[in-house]
C-alpha cells in the first residue's frame, strides 16, 4: 500500500465516519437517555425505520425536508411514548415490549411507505466544509449534514445535563434507584415515560437522516439493522453520551474500510473487511464490558443489570 | 411436506366429493379463465428485480381474459408454499410464477407435485427434466447481453476510461454481468477498465452508497451495479455528478443528468407466451432461456449521460446480439493471467453459466 493509497483509505474512513455515523449517533443518544432512566427500549429499530419513512413522506408532501425531520421525530416520539406507557403497566417486561415495537414500527413504515418508494423527495442539503482544499474526494468527505453537528452538540449537552441540571439528576436517580426517586417524591413512571418518548424522538430524527441525506432515499431495506446496532453501541459507550458519539464515529469509519480497500485494489478478503465494524464492536465490547467500571456505570434499575 | 394432510386439502377433497355427487358428470365449465399468480420476494416497486417482473405483470393485466394476482415480500421459506397454495385454492390460479431463486427447491417442486393440474414456472434455470414434475419449469434471461450494451455505451461516454461496478455477491450471473460490461466497453474503447466492489449482500443500502462513493473517489466516472435495488447506487452517482448505467428495471427517472442506459429484462415476452399457451389449451414450454435474439431483453431508453457515438455503437451492438454475435471472443485471460476462454463462445454456451473469474481489465477479486 503506497502513501497515496493510505491517504485514500484515510479520507474514506473520515468521510464514512461523518456520513454513516449520524443515525447511529441519534439512536444511541436516544437509547442512552432512555436507559439512564432505568428502562431499555429495544424498539429503536422500529423508530428509525418509521422515522425514515415519515421524513421522506413528509418531505415529499410538504416540499420541506426539515419539516420531514420534525415529523420523523414526532413519529418516533409517539412510538416512544407508547412504549413508555405500556411499560408502566404492572408486570410488563420492557425488553419484550421493545421487540414488539421493533416489528410494529417497521411494519407500520412498510405499510404506509409503499407509495413513497418510487417518488423523489427533496433532500437535506449538506454544508460543504472541504471545498477550499481543491481535492474532490476530500471535499466529498467533508460534505457534512447539519444534523451531524446537532448530534454532537446534543451529546455534549446531555453529558453536561446529566451532571448539572435538575432534570438530569432526577433522570439518573430514577435510573439508578427507583426507591430513592419515590422517596424524593418523583414519579418514576412519568420520568421514564418522558425519557422514552424523548429517546424515541431522537431515534426518529436518526431515521430522517437515512432517508433524507445518506443514502438518501426511502426503501424497505434502508436500515438493515442499524437501530439494533445503535442500541448495542450504548452498552459499548457505557451510558455516556459523549462516548456514544465516539462509538458511532468509530462504527462509521470501520464501515468504510471494506469498500475503500477494494477501491484501492486490496480486494482479497472483502467479506472480512465488510464485517470490520461488527468485529471491532465485539472486541471493544468484550474488552470494556469486563471491567469493574462498566458494572458501576450501568444504570442500576436496568432489567438486564438487576 | 406433502405427507402432511393440510386442513385445506381435506376440505377440498370434501368439497370435491360434494360437487361430484351434486353435479351430473361431464359438465365442465365453459371456458377456464387464465389466472396468473406471481410471487415476489421483495417490494414490487424496488427499482430492481421485483419491479422488472411487476412491470411485465402490469402489461399482462391489459391482455383480455387474463387475471393477474400478485403477492410481494414473500420470504424464501414455507411462506411461499402457502402463498402459492392460497393463489391456487382461493384465486383459482392456473399458472404460478415464482420469481425468486430460493423458491424453487423444495417449495415449487413440492407444491407442483401436490397440484398436478396447475402449472408452475420459476425464474432461474433450475428445472431438471429427469427429476422435477412436468408441470413445473424454468425461465431465465441472459441479462449479461444487456450489460454488454451498457458497456458499449459507457465505453464511449467515459472520459476517465474507468467504469465502476457495485456488485452484491460473486456468483456466476453477477460475474458474467461484470465481465460483459468490460468486454462491451473494450469493444469500442480499448483503454476502458472496470473496477468492482463487492458489498457481500443483496440489499445493504448504506454499504452500496459507500461502495459507489469509493469507486467515484477512485476515479470512475461511470457507475453501474448488480444489487437487488439499484436505486441508492444510481442516486449516489447522480448526486456526485458522474454517469450511471442501470440494472434490472429502468432507473432513468432517478438520474436525469447522468443516466446512460440500463440492462432490463423483458419478462412480458415470456409471460405472454405462457398466457397464449394457456388460452389455446396447449402445453407450456418447460424451459425458456432468453436473450436479445428472442426479444426477452431490452436496454432502457438512452439518457442525458450517453454520448451520441455511444448511442450509435450501443444500437449497433444490440443488432449484433440479435444476430448472435458473440460477447466472449477468445482467447480471454482472467485478471490473474490464466487463459479462461480459449475460443469464441456462443452467448448461450452452458460453460458460461459456471463463470468463476473476472477477466483481465477488471480490477477486483471474487474472494
């Protein structure tokens, strides 16, 4: 591999990290918020797919992609709120409900999404950050969607809010010890309902990125399991919003390895390189989840931890 | 599977018994309506394989006396057997078209044994005369001929002489399409090369977009593909301002600026042959292999990306294929330097069905 080839792969990985990471980032942040309150919502794959469909349909019918993003968020919010409300009923398992919502969300999206596979909807515009370099592949890699920055800002805000804001502290307390929250006069169910709904909103926005920016069209195979991977990324990021961003970036960059290696002529073993993101996640997860720190950082009320 | 008596077959037997006792013998229905049932593995508007079949079925809906019933997104499991049975029992289908590769064995074979009076045709060359039921059969088109035409048009529309190919899996039909694009491009432009990226999956939109971007970054200025739904690849090429060639169905509306042409199936030719045979009460052919010579392929209308000389050469190439001009003109080497084709091959030569190499001029590896 020559220096020029290495440069191509590096640029592709940076570009891949920026292009591919955003949906992972939003779903992971949404899931992080939900899990911090002590509940797991495995249904975010459904939110993601439904969000993608609603965003595309919204953008197509109203002509405004940003309105589509908002509608996607609202669709996710409704799904999240339903999950939160059902889980508050006695003896309901949040993981089982999440799996049901995964099928519900994707099914709903496929059902209502039929008429929107063919038409072309207006898409979100990118901010060209690399045009000054004069190098077309660098310029392309640095075509950044505003949602990418929104995601990063949101992660930093959540990270700060979990430590410094009243609602952030209440959220964490609810997630770590429902009994203490009750003693403080906090309605545990309400906090979890709001957290799940807000998390659902974020996952829906992540879906909007898929259908309105990259790859930028609505079809039924669009997500191919990204919502589920993002849920895994939260564990990988150990319930820290800023680490969620890094996990998403890493995952996006690893996903670009396979195609870019083939593009510079290293084409042997592409199945292995295409699996790079999953292999990487697996190893880091094993390495990080075994530590004592990981056990300490998991919200105490999570049904998988209890 | 057939050993298990389903509730439906019991009910049917009972109903038949009742009917037999109630009706005088020999009172057949005046004319059997022609009901075609089509089963698709994905959505019928996927801009790809399923849409190509659905477009043909839409044309057959216009034929008087023909009823078309369709079911989409049927997985390659027992679900397809149930879909086919329900088409036969509830809708009265007398010809079932199973359009996905994995439907054939055991589902089409077993259902065909169970319903000997219904015809089954499957869209891959899998029917075996010796072992499989006579009311089953296969139809198949050599799409690589249309990809060859893509290559000819692309070879005269590229300026970088590099054509990018996003491929799903290295199976013979995909490899044949890649090689045919190369040979088509080289036939008019000896400098042309093809670079291929395999995604490893039939449908993986994000990775397909990444692959298209990587090919464009590597200098390809024409992008084509063989994946289930080419929508994402063609749209990515269009957004990046490079040209594109389509696959399976027409993607021309997706790329108003850069579309050159596309390789398309013309399944309606085959479906009309079946419908006509049913109407005339004649036996259906068990095996149809199609190409340009028997009007079973077409290339999408040329788009804004095609150069005038490319259009001319592509039209000439189509005429050549109709006349039987070979695509694989030997001797040809694979991209590791071994001679793989010694002398010119007929376009339907069976040995080509087992293709397991990429020709010299293709950058990429099948492992």
